[in-house]
């Protein structure tokens, strides 16, 4: 699994990406800058926007986590919703699933909260409503980290002294909620393994074509893809619904194998038809 995190200091505080990578057993990459808004991530004229748009276009991602500037969804709601919509569309166009990292209100009684002219309850409700509106409008997952902060038995230990950033305990809680959100979605998908001689170039090409095909079918949120080298197939095949192979494989793998040789060169109709047939069987099995 590969995860891209887009955000600011709330995304990188106390090693959040590393905590998340450990919980998910995944590769987690971060594009963040202190004070950054999602609009910057979407704008290819900025350094951060250039990195993000290029990474989405050129690399394989399973999930992309979006975190807005801490008070942005409340103080500039329309701008937040517009930026979230643009990024969610871009993320889905490249075959990944957007995850909204819904953050917490400023600590009750803090100078930062007082400066906004809002009560703790007002900021909490505003953040929750804005993130959930964005998630519903864009068919995105939402990780309710802010609600976890507000309902925790250890609320006093989650905010740093500035009333904005998390403590180490707050970061651990954020990682747990993000991981649980992603894991719940990942487990309901049909897992497909793509394999070639080295597990890199050829399988990546085939996987990209299959993800595009699944997106065209409206099934991209129902499947998950991973790849490996053919020599390592025995270590990776367990739990997979079926295998798409670019090379010859042993006959006793215990799961169906679909040939993907011709997908290296084009979106071959016969190969896609075989893939569709096996996927239909696997989807029926997952519903049971």
C-alpha cells in the first residue's frame, strides 16, 4: 500500500507519517509545509502544488490524505470545499482514494480560539460539518480525528501548549484514527496481485492499465492492487482473490491466474474481458 499525505504542520507533527506507516505496514510519503492550505497543493504554480500534481500523475497511490489549514474549514468554508473538490477529483482521476483528515478545534480557553471569536463547541461543529460535507460531495473517506480528540478520556493530554498542535499523545491518536479509516476501507476490497519477472516495471504498467479500466467501470473503490516479482509469489499470494500474471507461474498457487501479457503493450480487449470475468466472480464472493 502507498499513501500520500498532503497537509501542513498538523500532518507532520511528532512523526505522524512514520506512525501511520507502521500501523498500516505501508509506504507513506508527505508533501507538507507549515501553514499550507489545500489550495496550494492544488496549484501547479507553487512548489508544493508542482510536487503534488506531478506525484499524482506519475506515481501509483492507493490513498491520498487531505488536511486543510487548522481553522480553514470554518473561517473560509467555501474555499475549503472548492479546494477539497478539486483535489478529490484529481486523486480519483489517477486511481487513488481521497481521505479527509478532519482535524480538531483549538483547545478550550486558548488564546488562538479566543482570537477566532468562536467557542470550542462552535469550532468543533463547524469543522465536523465542513469535512463531512466535503466527504459526501466527493465520495471521499473521512477520518474523524477531531471527534476522537473531543471524546477522548484523555482530552487534556492531546493539545500542545499553543492550543493548536497535538502532543505526542495527540499524534498517536491521529495516526490510529487515520489507520482505522483506511484499514476498514481496504479490507472490504477485492485484493488483486499483479506479478512479473521483477515486480517493478512490467507489473506497474499492467497495474496502471487495470486501475484505469476499473475506474472506467466505476469499480475502483471495490478493488485493491499490489505487485511482486514472480519469484516471490508464494510470499504474497495468500489472501488474494486472484493474480494477473505477465510471466509463467506455477500451476498450484491455489488462486485463479489471469494472463496479463498483452496488457503490457495496449489495453487489449481479450485480456480485459478475462479480467472482468474473474473480477465478477470475486466481487460476488466478497458480497457473500
